[in-house]
């Protein structure tokens, strides 16, 4: 998914804004935050009213709307109103938006975590460009080898993906140390696939590794929440995961779940593309591991 060149369709506006705002100008971020916080109010405002609310000129509001693919504020406002009408406003004040209270029992906390996961998965599915997903799957299916780069928590996701892909026969490795990432990325070639995972899209180690891989001729893929981030600029394909989960538990549960959801989708599509080969390879790897019991 790239920065929109055609209008963002109703149903995707708020999710897309959430993924784009970190790459916007200071004024753009201010407008985005206001829209995300008070979308219903925005549909009732004139462009002059919104300009006053966010302390920005009307020209800035128009540029903001055009960034989303709209000709002007009226077009944007109309599509936003349609999106809000598609959702039940009563359901928007869910348990997700509530902090865990001292009085919450285990069941209530479980419901809040369930709400967080459900919301972030819905957002991820809304943000993913399925054509890009399918092209990534095709590139992996035809690849000589695949390398997954990530540091910190994203490195754990990379290791998880390595394990799943290896079980079905792909030549794959996960690298989480920047020295190893850079060396391996520089040695890639056409026919290889490099996947960089960074929720923020600003991890300097992962950006540099993916850039080296691209220069070497490999197909590059970014998995990030930040649409228009530096990581996406060095990727042939960008897959956007969700993040809208309120303040509950920070981003620990939502980010990890969203990343794994995208990677599981890729894994499942790879299995679907060659089910017998995947089954045979998985049985062989299971047999190999059975000797350890």
C-alpha cells in the first residue's frame, strides 16, 4: 500500500489516516489527530471552522484532503460521513478504550484484551493491499532464498516467520543483528526476497539492510504500520499492519498480533499455492524433529 493517488474509500479513511499520520508534516499531523479524535464533529464543520479548530490555514486543510486523494474538503467530509454511517457509533465506545481498572476481574481484563486484538486485526485487514500480498507470495514461491530482517520485538516476529516458512520447504533465514543483516543483504541477488519488519518504519538497521538488499537486486518487502515511512521507500512491496488499540497495554499485544496475522496470511497463501509440496515438506521436517523426543 502506498500513499493514495485516488480517493480513499469510505470504510478505510480512519484506518488509513492512522497509518499515514507519522509521515505527515507537523500541520498534517495536527489535522489527522483532530479527525481521528473527533470524526463525527468534523463532518459538521465547514473548512473555515476546521481551520480554526486545528489552528491551520484553509490551504493546509485542502492539502491534507488531497493527500488522501480528494479534490477538496467537501469530498473528504462526505466520504467520512459515509464511513461513520457504516459503523454503529454505540459500538465505538467499547471496552478497548477503557484502561484496566483495579476493580477489573480476570474475565473483564480478558474481554478488554480480546477487544484490542479484534480491533487491530480488523484494521490490518482493512489496510492490507491484497494485490501486493499476492505478489509477495508469488515472489516467495519463486524465490531462491528469503531473508527476514528485524530488531527488537520485530526480530522475534522475524524468527517466528523463519520457523513457519522453513517447515514448508523455503530456504529462509532471520537476521536480527545489524552486522549480520548488512553482510547478508549485500550478498543477495535477483531471485532472492528480503523482508524488513519495523512497526514504526523508522528502524535504521532494518532500513539500511533492506536498502542494501534492493541495491543487490533482491525483491524487497516492508512490513510496517507507517504508510510512507523510510522503510517503505526502499521496498518494492509494502504491507501495512494495524495498530489502533487505544492505550490498553501500550502496543505490546496489538503490534505483535497484527504482524503475525500478516505473516500467517502469507504462509497460508503459500501453502494454498502448492499444498502437496507444503504437506510433504512439513512431514519431513516433523520427522526430523521427532528424533529429538
